[in-house]
C-alpha cells in the first residue's frame, strides 16, 4: 500500500513558467493514493488551466476566495484543518515574500496563515531573482519557521540562460511531499546507513569491471526509511538515479571507496542495510595507459578479493545489520550461510534469474531469511513495497532490542 494512501495534500500553484511541472506532481500524488486539492493564484492560470487540475484530482480547484456565493469565506481555515501537508509548487518570489511577511490577500496566502500542517515550498525563478538578498532573507525566514524548502537546481532557464533557479523534476518533489505527509514516524531519531548500486573496478583508464545493479532497491530502502523519520545516509555506487530528497548521499565508485565510507560512518548508525552489489574482486594491476588489443593473444586479468565490508562490520557489531544475497543457483543455502557467517539480523535473498527480480527492474521477488530459521517468501511487487517490508523488519528489531534493554 502506498504511503500516501488517503493522505490529504493541498498543492498551491503560482505564476511561474514552471507551473506545468505541477501537473506531473499532482498526477504522481494521485497515483500514489493521495486526495489532492489544488489552489491556484490568479497569475498561475496564465500558465496552466484550472480544468487540468480538476480532471486529475476529481476535486474543484481553489482560485478566488470569495468567488462562490455559497462559500462561507472560511475555506482557508477548512483546508488548513483538512490538510496533512501543504506544498507550493512552483513558488514565485512574490508568494515567498508574502508568506514570509505574513501577508494574506488570496486563498493560498490566507491558507498559509491558518495552517499548522507540514509545509514545503519549491521556488522557481530566474537566477538573478533567486540570488536577490530580499528573496534569500525571506527563504531564511521560512526555514526558521519550520517550512521545508526544496532548493532550486542549476540548469537551463526559461530565457535561455543557465543558472540556479530551475524547479527540480516532478518525481523528486512528489517524493519530498510523501516524506512530509507520511504519518508513520516510527524511525524518528534513528540513524540508518544504506548502501546501493554497483561498484566500478578499473582495469585501465578506459575500462573497468562492474555489474548490472541499478541501485533501485537500495534507493527505495533509503526513501522508505526517510519517510518514516530516520536520518538516512545513502552510500551509492554509480547509478542513473537522482539523489533522494532529505537524504545524505555519499557517492563512490570502487569497492575500496565504499568500504572506507561505510567504515567511517558505521559507528554512529543504529542500523546498516547493505543493499549494494559490491564487487567481490578488483584487478591486481590497474594500468596507467590503455591496454592495446593484441590480435592473437588473450588478455589475462588477475584479480584480488575486495574487502568484505559486512564481515568487517560484524566483527565489532554495534547496530542492526542487514545484508543481501543476489544469486543464480543454490541461493537459499548460500544466503543462510552468509547470515550466520556475517552475524546478520536479517538477509534478503533474491534469485536474479527469475523474471521480475534482480537487477535493473522496478519489481523484485525476495525471501526474508531470519536467524531463528524463518523464511518469508514475498511475491513479486514493486521495489518500493519490498523496501517498506524490509523497513518494517528494522522497526521490529529496534522494538525487540528496546524491550530487552
């Protein structure tokens, strides 16, 4: 079940050319089960139509506060009470200034005066406006009042210039709203480290050894933990995935780098989930120059085992430790041996030869293997759902330890 199921989201749209991105944000929120009410400023209607949002949400769209004679004029208060989270996407310099200085001259700004729900503001404007000291002062005011700011990106702007002020992609914004709106904060205060993705082991300056991991499973776990209130550090190998909102991301390339980063931070973690497909071997010799092809001679590549990160952590174990086993044969046997050998609290096994499981898919088919001998085979489902189930186990393990202590 989606973490946004039956959550109430108010989404404000203001007069920026980036308003079209709000359409995709709304589409994602509705798809994930949220009940969305859209409020538009008068200027926003110059960029996107009210009918679009009405069709996507199956709800009326708020515009002028007193346009409907049947309304009481208290809609801003009613919506403030109804909302589990409020987001303004995109937010212009004008709306930021109004909110920061307590002005309320339309439905959206009066709602912001009345609300005590979690709020997100996603600015979008030309980089010159974004860097203006008045705008920055207003942003700092909003932050000081607990309003979450999704910082604009550096990129191509509407007038053809490049600079900071571009609205992030709709998926990132929807993810940020999901984190804010999730009522289940059973990991609040806990620190969790998640590893994800492949590593790249250099052969020469143009070639390397790697694997097919996309990082999707590890990223889904990191997002799930963050949604439930954890302070998450994601140690990621090379992937095509965007950095998740609200998560500390440490980018690495090699198994050696991943080992160094994990060991650097592991002491301060309450749980470590090693979902990365770390290379088991790395070339002994890494050539300084490109190795030339010899038409008749085979290339011999000698490799040494990489450091076993899980094994090293488990020797002085201080936190909950969860590993993964992605196998092609005899997987259950190997996973059970790995569970014991590395002193894990849980191991997640999947057969990568099964359709819908393994690398570079949006779904997975896993078995959760417990130290007490229990095996829980889960059906094929989205990696986000698998991630939520793994995080359920982390919560259970924390509670068990707390009850013992």
